């Protein structure tokens, strides 16, 4: 089988991780990289990735520039979390006849927040015969796809609780900052009230599960609260005093017709260990744990690369993880 | 959406469990039941299931008898573990234009033991525009499909170990007998040497994983050994003395090109607790556990019913869990 020709679009921390992961896979051939940063354009991708040798792929300013010299099967997009920010790019990529696997969190279940825009992207993808998929570790896998798959051996599912605990000390500075590390509690609460802090994607996971099970749940209830340090937490980047914010505790809960779905996400510098767990009240009940958790960065890089064959094989359109076959490693 | 019209074929213990599970689901409508036992034919299905009232479905002697009075979308087949034993039925069901979800263990990955017969069934299914799928809890889910899905966030998978421990005391008498409970060790070893004892399906799980990851592994090495009781085990049906057989320990192991796949199944009256676990050496590593295990009977009944919409939506042919979309509960 010929390798799938992929282009990495977006060379921030996540995009670089995806590109590095794709380079190592024999079933993929990375044929280009695109970024908007003038400082990166023209540089060799290997150099941008901090590898010790060039790989002969200069960073291009646009996908069009890559397509001038060779065909491309799949674009791995890591350029934004919000659909309106990436919609124009998606339309252009579809018009160029390339499939897309995207890290855009809102794209994991695009039909809720942006139904009109989602229909527009879907129509374009169908017209152009390409598949567009949003995925990642969360949303995209650990709090939604894996939860759904765990229900495959269940009947009469009455309650699902998915809990993710991320020990933020193991993660990148960007994540540590995103969760409010070192803030005063009042500041955190003010930002939360404004919707200016919090994980993007919990709502998408919720609706992906509900759609997968055919549950009609009205708008779920969301809570966002700070996790405050109970003792001093000192790292290279932070010195968090007791009482200051060490992380975030975010939940979504909804119920309908005697069925309940609860998602609970903790990302905290105070958490000693990462862990993912899924509790399903059903016949039979299922209690699944990912011991030590699922490392967010590496997992996202991997699933982006792993889904490339799935979008090539899927039917055209703007799809979700429900519609692209059995997710699995490239092997 | 109209409910999917299903027929239960085979009313042994497993078939009855599937039928009972299907009856409880609003997305399915059980429209018929078929068995070869003259004592069951003509009886009401509700009565066969031990329900306290008839449900107006007389057990038929053949699918043809059911089809005389109404259309059928999917046949849930629970009539045998070996492909040669069920192949004739599958050809007939396909000819009648019905999709199939089957408990036949060897059908979970039919391409290895019976490639010619599998091609014949596949051709018939394609000709007739129907989908045929073998699944169940094991093979079909816990030691293969779930393992594959767990790799979706992994790159550079180097080793996979899937371990299933079944505390046989929690299970049906048929399973307790199947694993040799109460036998003398020598008798067990003799039967094992003849291939007359052991779980059917471990090999199918192995090759399903290998196929899903595109791993070319030559014939794996199999071991089957008795688990001998270290203390007296007394249940309503068994009185197992120390040294006598309390269960089975069966493994399959294969490696190729630096990748290793190990499946390890223990089913034992001596096991205190059921547990499933999946260990993946990769980037990131994944350690998944199903705490308390996955109850085999209920899980098989459920996944058979749950896969009905998946075979309706899939492309025609003899497919595996790799090809029928994201497995999940009916909701």
C-alpha cells in the first residue's frame, strides 16, 4: 500500500508534535508543512522541529504552494480551537480536494454550537468529495469515543460518568497557564463567569456521546471552579501559595428520560497522578480505568496521525468520530 | 426512526439471553425466533424465555417460515462456534436478504482458519447486498476491538498485552464445565494435547488485532494449561479437591519486526475476581483496566443486539469489527 501523503498545517507546539509523529510512521509520508508565521516560512521542517538534520521540506505559506509541486491526500490541521477561526481554511482545503484531520476542539461535534456553519462546511466537503474530521485526545477520544466504545457490551445504559484527572505538573507550560495556575481565586472566578477560562471541548464530548447513543438531552449544566492549592507548589515556572489557584475543576451534567451523563474534568498542579475513568451503570455495569491517565500531548499527536487512513476511507462530509470506522494505531 | 426488525436464530442459553436483551430495546423489534429443537418449535418465545406472559411470537422451524409473514432486517445468530457448522445457515440467511450478527467465535476473524469458506460467504453476502459480522464479548470485544481502540492514541506500538481473568464461580455451569472444573490434571493435559479443551476465539482475537494494525505476524505460539486448585473449592455443582483442575490458562504470543502481541486468558473457579487489562508499550503508553471484569454472558447478549444498526449501515460482505463503524450501545 502506498503511504498516505500528509501536510501539517499549523506549526505551533501541537502541530510540531503531530508533524514529528507523522514523520516516524511508515504508512504516512509527510510531503509538506504550512504556517502563517513569516519567521517559519521557507525554513526546513526538520529545523523547525529541532531535529538534527533537514528533511527537505520547506515550510510553505499556503497549502496551494505545496500542491503546486505534488498531490496531497490529507491535511493535519492544528490552527485553532474554534470553528469560526478555522472554517475558511477548511473550505480552502476541501476545495483543493484534500481530506482533513483537525485538532479544532469545537469540530469534534460541530453540530451544536455552529449548526449553520457546520452545514456549510459539510456541503462543501461533500461537493469536493473529501472528509473532514475533528479529533484529539480530549475532545475526540478519552471522554467521548472511548466512553461510547465501552458501552458496546452494555444494555439499558442508565448513567455514564467519565472522569479525567490531569496531573498538570507533567504537562506543558501552556496547559499549566491555561488552567489558571498561580492566580488568585477571585480572579479565576471572574474569568470563569466571563467564559474566559476553561477547557474547550467538554460540551463537544457530551454531545458526541449523546448523539452516539441517540439520547436527547437538553442543554447540560456546566460548572467551572478553581482547584486551590492546600500547600505550596513550586515548579520551575510557578510558585503557588496555599489558597492560590492550582488548577481547574469543570463538569457537565445532563439527564433525560431516566438517563444521566456526567463529565468531570480536573486539570491541576496539585494532582499527584493522572487518571481517566469511565463508570457505566448498565447491564452489565462497566468500570474502566486508564491507570496513570492518557498523556494529552502525545495522545493528540498520535490520534491525529492515526486517523489519516480513516478519513481517506470514510464517506465525504463533515464527520465525527461516530462515522469514520474503528479508530486504532497505524501499527 | 423505525425499529430494526430482528429474528433470534438459536435459542440455547446464549440465544435466549440475546432475545431477552433485544426485547427490551426500543430501537429493535423482535419479529421472530428460530430453533431446530422440535420441543421449542411452535411454543411462544416469551414462554421459552421464562417470561410470565406470551409475546405473540411462536418459535419457527426456519427463517423462511418467519419471512412468509413479514420482512426481517437482521438475524441474530447463536447456533455454533465453528464456521463450517454455521456456513450453510449464513448462505441461506444471505439469500433471504437479511443481515447477520453472529456469536460464532471463528467468524470474529474468518480469514485465517477458513479462507476459502470465508471468501464464499463474503461473495454470497455481497451478491445479496447483506452484511455478515461475527462478534461477542470474547472474541469480538474485550481482547481485540477494545485493544485496538485503546491504541488509537498511540504511536510506535511495540508491545500489546491483553489479559482477561474470569472468576468462573460467577458464571454459568456450561462455562464452568468447559474449563475442566473438577478434572484430574492428567486428563486435562490429555484433552489439551488433543485440542479437545480450550477457549475458541483467542486465535481470532489475535489475528483481528494484527489485521487492524497491519502487523504481519506468523502463526503465534499457543499454550493451554490447567489451573489447579490449591485449596478445596465447593459450589452447588462442584467439589474440587486441591490438585484437581479449577480452570484454564491459555495464551497466544507472537512477534515480528520488533512488535509483540500477547493474549492471556484465565478462566478459573479459583479466581477471586474478574478483571480485564490491556497494556500497550507505545508513545504514550496505555494501561487500561476493566475493574471487576466484563461479565461474559450479559456482555455478549448486549453486543449482539447493539451491533444490529451497525450491520444495517455497513457495506455488504463478510465483515469484522474493523469494518462496521464505532461499536456502542443502542442507548
